[in-house]
């Protein structure tokens, strides 16, 4: 979603650390044999305050409040207490995407991507956002009835900034399965599409990016639904998350019950898709065809 090539520094995810802290607090309360109302009564807080700490609704948790919970839960180990305080401090930091708050609003995908180890994406209509060129992204926004030039420029810049995770020193691994129709939908016209297909082909040949094409002849398949992305993280405390984009926002799923159908679906379409060599050939064929229209 972005076109500015500004240097991006913060690689860690504030919201992911907040989720991790909330998970630790829930587990510590359960281990202490306490209910949320019991904690609220002991701390002289509202039940809502305790609940918000355990569901990431509280974006900032005071050190004194954490110490009070640690004492109540019997967490006396200094190293453990400091580690949890560090999570709370890090959760208050602002990532690179903060300067695009007008674009992302409450969207958490950029900071989740920043800390993911692997992304698995299925797209049926357009090239995945992380593999888009600025002109292609701009054409998508124009096609979505965006008319404000400043708003479009900001959205393109934000989308391009997200791409840094694929080229940083320790890049994210991306597995993308795209429907064959993506290669033939001439977003932005022949020139824009030719540049986009060239970029897609170049990225598909990098060590950490795999692009597979789900060809027309597969027919009906398991992913004839909305596009989705599965985010996997290296830290064992961070559950796999599925992001499903809708017209106005994105839906995030992290319960095992909700995530399982998406991982199974991705496995099915990945097996059904052309291998990397044939996918490269299909992209090259689409590039040759669009080049003849220029």
C-alpha cells in the first residue's frame, strides 16, 4: 500500500508485544486460581480494567499496576517481572507505521507483519500488496473510487513502506498463491501491468519469496472465498494469526478453531497450484502478452 522509500527502523511490533503481555497476565491469573472479579476486588479496580489488560484494549499499563498484579499472582522472580515490564514498555513505542496513522487508523497488519517469520497469502483478484509496484497500487486505489490525490499518495506510500520486511537484513518469508486471473487483469493499463509483472517475477526469484500460480484448469477449489493472509511468528507465545480483508477493514482471527480452516485451505491451494518453475513461465507468458499491447 505504499511508494516512499524512506528508511524504516523499528522492526518490532508494539501490538504484538501487547498481545504477548496480555497472554502472560491471563495465564498468571489462571495459575493463581483467581477470577477477573476477584482480581478487581483485590486491586480495588473495576472488572473492566482487568479485562482490558487481558484483551489488549488497554494500550498503556502503568508499572505500578503491573507490580500490583505480580504481587497478587505470586510472581516474585525479578527477571520475570522485568521481562514483563519490558513488554509493557515496548508496547508503548511507536512503529514506522505511526506516521501513516491517517492511512492505517487502527489497522494492526503492518506491525504484525513486522515481526512475522512467515506469511502465507492467497489472492484471487490482484497482486498481493507486499509485491505491488507504486503505479499498480495507485491504479488499484483509483479503481476503488478514491479521488483525493493526497489520500491516494499517502496510501501508496504506506503500502510501499510495508514491503521493507521482504528486503531487510532478516527478511520475512513470503509464500503467495495467486489466481491465474491476477496475471491477466490489466490494472493501470499495459505499461503499468508490464512493470508489475516484471517486479513480481523478480521478487519470485528471491530466496525468501515464493509465488505460485493457481491455474484456470484447477477449476473449483477450496479458496473460492475472500483473499486471506496467514501470519506465523517465531516466538512460541505468539499464536498464528489470519487476516481477512473486507471492504472497509480487516478481520483478525487467532483462535486455533478459527485459524485451522485457513491453514488447511492454504495447504490445499498450494498443492493444487503450479510449481515455481511453471509459475515463473506463466508470469513470463503474461508479461510477453501485455508487452505486445504497449
